[in-house]
C-alpha cells in the first residue's frame, strides 16, 4: 500500500495537474468535502487494489474477500465526485504494479546483491 500511495500521490499527482469533476456532475450534496489536490490518479483506489492484489497473491481467499471492498472504494471515489473513472482506472493499474513490484523486490535484490 505504501508503494502504491507513493507512486500515485507522491509521483503521478505531482506530474499531472487535473481538476476534480465539476460539482454539477455530482448527484448529492456532499460534493463540498473533496480534496484540493489533483484528481489524477486515485490514491485511494491504488492503495485498495495494491492491498487486495498483495493479499490475493499470498492468500487467495483473503484476496477474494477483499475484492468487494476494493471495488466499493473505486466506485465511491467516482460517486463522491472526487475522481473521474479514468483516475480510478489508472489508480488501479498503479496498485497492481505496486503489488507486483513489492512481490518481486526480494528476488530482484538477492539476484543483484548475492
């Protein structure tokens, strides 16, 4: 999760300045409580997907149990007006990449150090 948050919030959000969706697109009154940072990508989705992917690679049943909450996080980010669907999609891709990177790191380190 930390790697996904670093990549999404620490790197991608700093490279891409994107405004949040217009308030008129949000069908409820909670639109005033949105972050002021760039909407691209969704760091919440990146973290949720990274956690689910990492759990699923290690313990498939835990990954399956996390799948619905992960999907709800992604849907909520769009429904709340905090993100466009493409922000969430890229956040999910970052989450998958972060989980794969963290899983591969010990093998890569031992190959290059040892």
